[in-house]
C-alpha cells in the first residue's frame, strides 16, 4: 500500500485535503439544520443515490415530483394546498443537502485514491482514512433511514433518527478535525502524555458532543417552541409537568417540556465547567498557544450561550437557530484545538 515516496512534508498535504473536507462537512451540518428548520426534509420522497443528483428539469418533471410528494402524510396533513412554487423552495433545500453529501463523498474518495497511488500516506494512517470514508457512507444511509420515518404515518422524522444522523455527522467532523491537527502539528505520540488538562479538554469536548445530541432531540420534537422565554419556563425556572410521563425517564426523549428543560440545564452546566476550565488555562497556560486556545474557547462559549438564548426569544428564527447549531460545532472544534495544544502537558501551568 505504501511506497518510499512518503516524506514527512506530505502530512501537510493530507492535512489540507482533510481540512477542506471538514469545512464542507461543517457547511453540510449547517445546511442540514436549515433544512430541518424550514421543514424541507420530507420534500424528496425517493432516495435515488445515483440518479438523484439531477434536479427536475422542465415543468413536467416538476409536476411529476410534486405529485409524488402529494401522496405522503406531510402534504396531506400539513401542506395540503401548497403551490408548486412553494414546493420548489422546500425541495431545493433538501436537494442541495443531498447533493452536497454526494459531493463530500467524492471530495474524500478521489484524493484518497490519488494520495494512495502516489504512496504519500504515512504508514498507519490509511486504516483511519478508510474508517472515515466508511462512516461517511453510513451517514448517507442513516440520512435516508431518518427521512423514511416521516413518510409513513406521522409527517415528521423520528427525533431518535434525527439525533443519530446529527451525532454521526458531528463525530465524523470531529474525527477529521483531530486528524488534521495531528498531521499539521504532530507533537508527542506517547499515550502517557494524554494527562491532566488535555484529558479535561477532551472530557469537555465529549460533554459538548452530548449537548449537541440534546439539541438534536430539541430539534426533532420542536421543543424549542414550547417555552420561548428566558430565564423562566412558564411561571418559574422549573416548569410544571416535568418528567410527567409513564415511565418517567421516557419524558427525557419525548416530552417537549422535559427535553427543553434538560437542554437548558446542560447548557448551564457547560457554562461553568467549560468557562472555568478556559479561564484557568487563560490565566495559567504555560505557552502563548495554550492561552490563545483558551481565549477562543471562552469566546465561543459566550457566543453560544447568547445564541441559545436568542433562539428562544426569537421563537426559533431560522438564521438565529442555524447560527446556534453552528456555534455548537465551533465550540467543539475549539475544545479539540485546546486539547491538541495541551498534548504532552501534565500540569497546564
């Protein structure tokens, strides 16, 4: 698989390619959020992974696609009477989302083959790259599995499948970003170096990832509309009817009041944990790069909290809610960067 053509400077070429993929995946996640917010995800009722890359051309083709959409619950129960012009708008959001997914596959696969043939991929890296490609393929399948859940009886996708779809996309993005940083600035490789503040940073990254999954449940159940106020939810900080289901634990996944409350509490917890960690590194970081990373994390955290509150107060306005989702990915990215700067540092001071 590898040849003597590999040189250490090739790592940065690989890193630039992966960085491009990560940026496009970031855009894909944002577009997916907009598709959900505009309720466009069920407008394409067929998968057609190969031929689906071509949009309808001509009035007859559009009428045919629209007629297929009219046979499914979303049109019959929610959008009955929608005009063809209105349908074209929601269709294009979903169409662009799917086409971008296919383009990401090509953007990853073709350079991977090129670099492999040239023999410039460092030993040990190819299995990780193949795993990333496999996860990308799974993401496409999971996306269609999610859409199918809204084409049966309920004109809305399953919040469980939506959260899984979002979670896999973010996992893939984070894995690529981490690989980019390791290739661009390798640092020490010994597992024993992953101690102290670096473990804290990685742990907080994991918590932010769980927070993003919590946001997926909010989006999948439209829980953001249930209490568009802050800091109170209804008469107080704790809303009535919390965990009011049988069994009680199911409310955390299906009751809009409980889902939004949990998301808020998670946000408050992260504000103190991530904020405290970033402040400590900002004040005691041993190097300038670590202090800069901590400052960026702190700024992203404050921005994300502000966007979350604004999303509620604007009744989930599409631009604000999309920015809130993008801010979560940004915070996760910067925590990964902070963890990378702390590699090999056991004290953080």
